[in-house]
C-alpha cells in the first residue's frame, strides 16, 4: 500500500469508473483519494443543470446509487416523470423524484453564481461523501457525437438514440477555453501524488474530455507519479456502455490492446482482465507494464480487490 501522506488521483466517467472509485475509497484514507469526473456529458434539460457522471460517482460513494441501472438513486420513484408525460413534456431522459432534488439544488446554486466545484463539494458534504470529488472543469464542455445521422449532443446520442447511430468521431465543444479544475491541476504538480489511475470508463467520451483540457496532457507527462489505466474492454466487449461498438465503428479492433494504443505514451501501466492475458506481450511491446487481474466488478469486494491490486501495481517499479 502507499504511505499515509501520499495521494491517488482517479480520472473517471460514470458507471464503470464509479465502481473502481468506490473500491479506491474503501482501501485508501479519505485524504488520500481525489476523484476527477468527466463533465462533458453534462447538459441542460427541463431548465435544470444535469451532471450525470458527477452524480453517478457521488451517489456511488454515498452508497445511495441504483446498482442495477448503474445511474440514479436506489429506491427511486417516478411521480414527476409520470406527470410530465401526462403533460406531454420531454420524458426521454429519466429523472427520478429524489434525483430531481440534486438537479434542482445544483441549478439553484449555479444560478446564484457558485462554481460547479463548490456545488459538488456542498452536495458531497450533505450526502456524507468524504472523498474529494472534483468536476474536471468549472467551465462548460459539451461532447458532440458525430454520427451517420448527423451531429448529436451526447445525451441525445446516448439516451434518446440509445447509441444506435454509427459513430464517426467526437468533438468537445468549449474545450479550448475550459480551464482544468484548479485543485486537479495542483495535485498533478504535488510531490505527494503517488499514482494517477484512469478508471475503466469509456476512453473516447469519458476519459478523453479530461485528457483534452488545456494543460492536462502536459501535466500528466511531466508528473512524476505513474499513470495507470484499467481496461474497460474485456474479451472484446465493454463491460457496460458503447465503448466496443464505438471502436468497431471507428475501425479499431475492440481489444484491450487497442485501448492501450489509444492512450499511447501517457501510460506507464495497464491493467487488463485475466481473460485477455494473451494481449500482455503486445501491450508490453508498447513500453507499458501490464497487470492481468480480475477486472469485472460485480461485488463490493471485487471493487476493493481490484483497487488494491491497482494501487500495489502503481508502487511496483514501472
Ligand atoms: N442513462 C440512461 O441510459 N437513461 C436515462 O434516462 C438516464 C437518466 C439519467 C438521469 C440522471 C443521471 O445522473 C444519469 C442518467 N443516465 C441515464 C445516465 C447517463 O446518461 C449516462 O450514464 C452518462 O452520461 C454516461 O456516462
């Protein structure tokens, strides 16, 4: 394990990333872990500011998440959505009654001029989340998915169109002007940083927006801590979500090796599933250390075990 004053930074998207973030939160002290979440999935809906990945991580760390769906709150009710349907409002994006409270409060605080970081910290405090959870930026960045059916705002592609249109590319609107969250950038320069972990999130739409923020790529290359990623692809398929489908549509093989190649020279180490161990040699030939491990996280213990393996791997000579 790592020394008490050392820190780990996890970069993550929604469901898959949140599982590993929870494992890390259970095997590190609160002051040792910072989670930076993608905010390029954020959007404005029904007049509310929605931050799906921040909320997925926050609810997961609070132990309040719906573990079957992966997003939203457990024991949710849907009265508002049903009433909205009756009024012929927009119901393609499902907002539960309890979840709505989060969006209402966030929207109110943002409208008062508070930053997304301050709002997130306040929500986390009120839900007794003691891990430091940061948005990747306080400035708006919005993913646009370029598809065969034209350009789609991320949630339109993901939820409304159920990821059906074939993907041709992505762009992150606002990225050039967006500043990385200040504590995030500061941590990358901190001597106490012992590891940066890219969680098993979608490389194209969850992790790439974080890596594309001005200055983040350089800061990651310059930082002394090793950068590790956990493959979101196991046996040629994504554990959840459209990552493998996207890879095929982008004419990439849907393999852990292709994910390692995508992250390229940023990576010092790559954790792949044991079932993909045959790809280890080809990944090592890229100059990346490989750890085959059990990466499918069904139980809480799976999450903790994987987090422990990842942290121990980061401390081995990379
Ligand atoms: N995902 C869905 O597939 N359908 C939904 O209706 C939906 C609603 C939703 C509401 C709040 C929230 O925080 C997340 C929600 N998600 C929903 C998940 C979200 O769209 C995606 O998981 C992420 O954006 C991808 O990481």
